[in-house]
């Protein structure tokens, strides 16, 4: 599998307290570099949203299937 090279840069300023907090969280979560931890934080929420959206879509499709099955049963009972 070929990995994409990282060449885009995102920067933001933080207070000393915020920096220490991020640094501590980075270590506590098992990341070696702050950049890796920040990337994970920024993108994981997006992935969680996408997963939840996929779950909702699947539930809607299942409900649609059940409704179709009920319609067929209703038609059969009318005969």
C-alpha cells in the first residue's frame, strides 16, 4: 500500500497551558508526536460522524425493506 506524502501544513497558536495539556494528552494516548495526536483528533471526529451516518443509512434501508415486506403481506391478506 502506497502512503501519501504529507506536504500541507496547518498551524495554530496555543497558550503555554494548552500546549502542556496537549503534550500530556499526546503521551497519555500513546502518540509519540503532537502532530500525530492532533491529526488523529481532527480527523477521528470526522470518521465517527461518517460511521454514524452510515449506521443511520443502514437503519433507514432496513426500515424500507421491512415496509416493503409489510406491504406485500398486506396485499397477500387482501387476496
